[in-house]
């Protein structure tokens, strides 16, 4: 069914076909103020307002879940910057209604220190800040995607990893890295020689 261009509410329809034709096809200023309040998690009172408590909450979430910790270590090993990781955490916590946008900004420096320390502790190469805008999203990456990103963003470490993997394949009694990762052991736990 084709939308009526003369309908006064047509400009409120998201993704209307006429958006390409009509440059004024967008919600009017103040439209969001006419919606019913408390529809969205971020529109309600945040669960936590103390930045120290939020930092402790995030660190506990990472430290107490081995899969989450390995995921973040894989991201950093692949070349994802600490800045990208903490921006994602801050935005996710705000949109989930966990804390306000002000608290989201305040928690970024202590979380950056934590993630840099986590990388150093686990001997993972770390890049603190993003030098160029990255347009891709980093959602739970597969190990293959991590290798591809590492090859693009951190070629020196990628070459070292390939060298270690080739050395492991050449020794006969040791399983290949491919077999290790298939049996649940992440490449981060493989260690150097």
C-alpha cells in the first residue's frame, strides 16, 4: 500500500519512500516530547548513579566471566582500540538504562586504565586510541574475524602469530592451533614458545 504524501503524519513515518524525494521528511522538532514517558530504558531513571560503583560493576562483569574476558582480549589482539571498547561499553550501559550519559563519560578513563592493564597482564598488544574513524561495529567477533582484523590493523603481531602457529604445526607431538581452537582453547591461551 502506497503512503499518502499529503498525509500530515507522513513525515513521522520512519523509512518512508518519500524520504529521498522530500528533504523535509523527518520528525518535527519536539516530537519526542509528545511521546509517552518511560517507554525506553534510557528514558527512565538510571539504575546506578555513582561512577565508582559503575566502574566496579563493569570490571566485575569482565573479571567474573572468562568468555567475556577472552572476547575483550581477542578484540585488543585483533587491533581494536581501548577507546572503541570503552565507548561501546559506555553507550551500551546508557541505552540499557544502567547509568546516565554523564556517568558514561566519567567512567571512560578508569575503564581505559583497566583494559590497558588487562592487555599488559595477558601479554596482548594494545592500542589505546583510535587514529582514524572506524565504520565497522565490533560485535562478538569470531576467531577468524579477529585474525582478519589483526592482519589489517596490526600486521607485525599477525606475522608473529603466524610464525608461532607454523612452528607449532611443524612439531609432530603437538596439536595444530586449528585443532586447539576447535576443541575450545582460544588462541590467546596458546601462549608463545
